[in-house]
C-alpha cells in the first residue's frame, strides 16, 4: 500500500543511499536471492536481481520507506522481482511432460541417461518435440544447480543420472542406507518445492 511521499526517501536521498550501500548489505541481499533460488526460478543470477532492484528503485517503480533499513529493503524488493520474473518465466518456458520427454526417444533422438527408462506408445507428433532432449538437459542442469552446495546430494544426483544402482551409490558416495534415504528425500522435497508446476517426470527409483 502506497504511503505519502513524506514517508519515503526522495530521489536524491535514494541515489545517495544506493551509492553508499554497505558491502555487508549487498552481500546479505545476494545471499538471500540465491537461497530463494533466483536462477532456478527465473533464469536470473543474484546479481541480475540486484541490478533490477536498483533500477526499480531509481525509476521510482519501487519506493523506499524511511522506516525500512537497507538490508530489508533490498531483500523485500528482490523477493518481489524474483516473484514477478518467475511468473513471466513460467509463461515463456514450457515445462516438459512425461509424454514430451518420452517422445524425444521415440523420434530417434539420442537419449540422455535420465530418460532411458521412460516408455510410452509411439507418438505421431515427433517433429513438434524435436527439442525435447535439449529441454531435459536444461532441467537436469537446473536441478543440479539447486544442490551445488550440497556435496551429498551432488554425489547422489551425479551417479543417479548415470543409472547407478543403489548399492553402487552407497559405495561411491560413502553413504549408509539411512543417509541414502535422507538425501533422496531431501532432493525430492527441494525439487518439488522449487518446481511445483513442473518436472512431472522427476521420480527417483530405488
């Protein structure tokens, strides 16, 4: 809800505050953008989001209340940017369905290991889905990016995508059976949270 101009910083004040942002404020905001999954959700890096925050603030599209400190303002505005960009991204990027990913195999495309197990009756729309294989690779990369700072999950995904058996993954990743189950659940939960409307093909088979 918009408040009176006296409760917001003026254009000159905003410019001064942006020019004098503390490194700690910027670092904290960038960290939050990453945690929010900005790249996976929108295709934007945390620095891209920060740049949009600055532009929206300077253009007065986003007003800066005087009772909100720099860190909170950057974070809240960044959340808004990510949310808005996610909606745009969802309209532009079509998430592949099981049928579409399967069609990539049926059309004679070289399958990635993650789609080797998919099976479906032959489709008559091969030409319409000739880029499905590329879409699979894009989404796999998105998933891997979610866990780049999680060594256990990264190891699990790497070998799962290589079609390794559970017994082999236990050895390669030095997992106990309990750790394996915990990592598998963590991956499923995070992927489904980040992509609630997509990746219907993502089922890890034990």
